[in-house]
C-alpha cells in the first residue's frame, strides 16, 4: 500500500489548492510569485483552473508555492 502521510498534496484537488492560495495571497500576489497570465489578466479561479489543468509546468509551480505556503503557515504554530 502506498502511504501518502508525508505528502502535503495528498487529498487536495487543484481547486482546493488554488482557492487556499487566492485566499492567502490574492491574485495580484500570485501573479508576482508565479508569472503567468491567468493570474494577471482578468483572473478568476475558473479560468486559472482551466489553464493549470492543461499546463503541467504551471501546475507544478502552483503546487510548489502551496507547499511553501504550508511550511510557512505551520512553522508559525
């Protein structure tokens, strides 16, 4: 059995990850952190999800930012 206890992305959909990042940073800061147009030009969760699902390199950047966000969030506790 593949144990995913140490994987912070386990059980998290891309939509959950994106919503949490938007809530924490907002689209403007996301665009500063990750230079992609879906965060810059008329951003929405729906349009960003469409782009990220089709673009593996961008999805990886968002997932890496989410992992860094979680480390920062739980380091303060």
